[in-house]
C-alpha cells in the first residue's frame, strides 16, 4: 500500500536519530498531534478519502517516529479515524499498517541498534498471546457496535492515551530538572 512506501528509509533515519532526540519532548509532541487530530474542527465535520500522497506522508511520519517514541499506534489511529473507512476496514487497515511498521522496526532494531530480543522471550510470549486474545475479543465486540459508537469509543481511548503521553513527557522533563 502507499502507506508502506517509505517505511524502510524513514525507520532507518529514525534509528540514526535515536540517540540525538529527547524522548520526552517527542512524547509531548505526538500526544499533542493526536489530541489536535481528534478535536480540531473539520470542515463540515466530514470524513475524507485519503489520497495516495497523504498515505505516503503518514506512513513516513509513523515509521520515523516509531523508532523514536516506540509506539505510534495512537497517532495512526487518530489519522485513520478521520478517513471515510468503516470500523472493520479501519481496524484492518491499522492492523496491516502496524504489521509492516513493526516488521521494519524489528529488523532495524536487531541489525542497526543491536537490540537482543532473546532476553525478552517471556515478555514477547505474553504480548503475542495478549494480541491473539485481544484480536479474538475485539472482533466479537466490533461486530456488535455501530460505526458511530466505535468512533466515539476510539476517540475516548485515543484521548486517554495521548493525555498519558503528554503527562509522562512533562513529568520526565520536570523530573530531569
């Protein structure tokens, strides 16, 4: 897809910048982007079909920031939530984008940064199990709610996650002083 066009070069660039960027400031920035994308009024309150260039830019931004912040799913969700995708397509698109992004991130972290995933076998096993369980439960819940309810709940969860990112970033900056 267009989203994955620049994943590798932008993740590589992000990995090179990893040691030179203040993570706390990035967390505040990304949290602010999420809040802004959720609550800045849209023209006619309409959703849109994202053109290819917007998907390329969003993929590049997510890929770059994922190497620096760690988790970029809330930003991706906030962006995709503005599109005209229905809830099932929205969840599938986000999952696919995350799979590509995480694959590139894992490869770069193990080759360039030399992160040793073997030290985290138990944690990774728990995360994989939780992902499978969450997907099964999420699929059942998703089919029982309408798009409006999904959008509302998604915005609440994204608002909470973005607020946590902002507060954590501010706390870390203040604690360092």
